[in-house]
C-alpha cells in the first residue's frame, strides 16, 4: 500500500425493485425488506472490521427505514443523500432538483439525527449539460458532491474532468469517481458493476494503480448487489410491458443479478486488504 493512500468507501442506499417499477412501469411502490436485510449486512460487516464509510440514502428509504439511518449514525458512519426518489438530474430543472434535494436532506437528517454533508446523484446523472446542479448542492449547504465520472461514458461521465477532488468556485468540493488511465483511455473501476462483474483482481489492480499515481480511489456499492437471490421481474411486467420492453428488463435483471453471490466475500476481502475511509475524509 502506498503511504498515505486510502480509498473512499461508499454505499448508495436504494431499493432495486422500487427503481425498476418507477423506471420501467411508471409505478410507485414501497421499498422492500431487501434494503433493510442487505444494509444491515453491510453495517454488521463494517462493524466487524471497525471500518467507517459514507451512506448516501435516498430520502424515501430514510422515511421507510429510519432505524437504518439512525444505526449508520450511531455506528459512526458519514451521511449523504442520493436524491429523494431516485430521479435523474437530467430529468429535473433547478427548481425541482432543489425541492427534491431539500426533501431528501430533511428526511435523512430527521431519521439520523445528524447532518448530511455529501451527495451522489442517481445514476451519476451530473454531466456537462446540467452543471447548475453543483450550484444547487452548494446552496443547500453540502460540503461535497461525488457524482462525476471523469470519462466519456455511454450513459454518464464528463470527459476530461479532474481525476482528483477539486474545490469549485461555489465552495462545494467535487470528489470524482475512480477511473484507471490505460492504453484504451480512462476506464471506470472500484465500484458497482465494475466490482461485481470483474474478478476482485481487477479492483485490487486498480486500487494499487491509483495508489502509485498518488490518487485515492472512490468505491460505491448498492445493498441489492449483496442480495443472495437473483433480481425478479415485477408481477405486472408481462401485462404492462410489450415484448421488447419485457426482454429489455429481463436482460437488465440478469446483468444486475450476475456476481451477487460472491459480493459479500469480495467486499470483505477488499476492506481488510485496503485502507478505507468515508468519502468526506478524502478531503483531509
Ligand atoms: Zn442509485
């Protein structure tokens, strides 16, 4: 391990089924107990290894499961928000984003009895067309945002964005997600599907490469990635979606289920081998 290099550990706390029903079927459902089960697993694991992390809660998860937020605070973790109902910022304007953000912050702070200091946009949806979102976050009094993937992605990312945390003119810090600089350009690493689909060796290699370059990695995970069962289709999917839509969701479910069974062990290996801290601690 390179001296002084630590990696940010973070979790975006959301319900997979709830997001699928919203995004594919336009249906609002309550979050399921899968969120509670898997977030409790994560809190237990961190407690076992005496590790602290950042929990970016959705406002609606904080309202449904306030005891999870309270436990995260009691266990010494850092609080962030991940929006209120997982609306992407490119579907919002300045006013609706500010309203959504305020509802989320109020819900998470009320449940946890502690201040929210960070933000992660649903689906990393801050891009070059909606950088006004960073001013909304600064005005809301947050310390940092960690939503920008500094690469040219198909669905997200800003090509050429700084690879290291930067204090913006509005006073907010942007702590970018991690990419490796390779012969093929910048490649994402350290979290979500990049952690789940690839062997742990890829993340370890990436963490060491970042350390050699003098950069801290930023990891991110979701509770449903630690669920030990495959994602299932919503009951109404076959009647509400055409053949094409049904197939698209079925493929998405297969991809979201792949690698879940080994996630618990992989994360435990990672946090015991590398020095990890809450995202906000990367600014120290
Ligand atoms: Zn999310």
